[in-house]
């Protein structure tokens, strides 16, 4: 299997009011294509920082990071944005949907950078919403949807570009446990069916135990 993402000795130090905060202190990990990995660790251990790096939203302070076969240190911001759009889907705890925009148009948004016409974008978005069980909610705006439905829209938006990797940072953190379970079941089914690799940050031991493997972060290093 080829690696979708490869990090070698990656560090990230934030500078805050002249104080250096070492959030990651040398992390090496490989995410093979089709992987399903749970990233666990206490609050402040660097999980979100690592997710931002793996998704090309941020760059390492030092170390080597290769996403989709490309070394991010060699990419200018526009190339990195393109790589991100082509390779990575993100799902966050707080959904981050556009509030005044329908479900189908939220999901269609990442396709704007693909040179597809509006009709094709909508057709693909509608098909993706169908796959996450929301084919009957295309015209609903986020405030007309439940939390679980909003997270399904966010998952559809993350996957509509057919990325190699889905990065989900505590995707069930704002959901009640039954709704959270159904969102996780959806992620597992999408991983199994479409082969998208999933990296999932979670506090829930049971959820982590269901992943193919677990990575534990503590104080910015893998333990
Ligand atoms: N933008 C930032 N500026 C300064 N420090 C930050 C920033 N983001 C995170 N940190 C610090 O880096 C450490 C790791 O944070 P984070 O990656 O958010 O951890 P986690 O997601 O595991 O809770 C924490 O000590 C946090 O306070
Ligand atoms: Mg976090």
C-alpha cells in the first residue's frame, strides 16, 4: 500500500506573546491508503495541531511532511491549498457549515475549484447527500437540521471531492451518544465502501477501540 500521508520527526511550536509553546515535539507516523486510525490523548496533547498538519492547514516548524506524495515544505500556499482540496476532507466538532446556504449547496462548495458547472456540482452533491442518508434534505439550511444531520452534511461536503483521507477532529463531540454512534457507523461504512482513509480524534475509548489501530499522543509525542 502507498502512504496517503507520511510525517517524519514533525514538530510544531506556537509563538504566543513571545512565549514558545511546543505543541508537537517530534511525531512520526504513516497513514496508509484506506487506513482507519483513532488518535487519542488528553486535552492539550497536540491532537488538533497534528490534524491541522496532516491536512495541510498548517505547516510543521521542523520535520518532513508528505501528503499525497508531495513534500509540503516545497509547496507555495496556492499549491498547498490545491493539494488539500484534492486529497483531504475535514470534519470538525462544530460542523462549520455556511448558515444561509442549503445542504446541497454547502456540499457542492468544494467542487467550485474543480472546473465543474453548477448543475454538475449540484448533482454530485445531491448524490453524496443521498449516500449519507440525507437525500430528502437537500434544500434545508443548517438551522433546519438536527445536529446529527448537520454532521452528515459536513461529512458529505468532506467526501464530495473523493479525497484519499478524511480527518475528523472529535466529530461526535457536539452530539448525543446515540446520534454520535450513527455518525461513527457512517464513517466506518464509508471507509469500508469507498476506501477513504479515516483519521479520527476521539475521547471515547469504545470508539477508539473500533478503529483498526490507535495512536496515543501525550505532551506532543506519540507514546
Ligand atoms: N494557536 C495556538 N497558539 C498557541 N498555543 C496553541 C495554539 N493552538 C494550540 N496551542 C497549544 O498547543 C497545545 C496543543 O493543543 P491542541 O493541539 O489543540 O491539543 P488537543 O487537540 O490535543 O487538545 C496546547 O498546549 C495548546 O494550548
Ligand atoms: Mg483538539
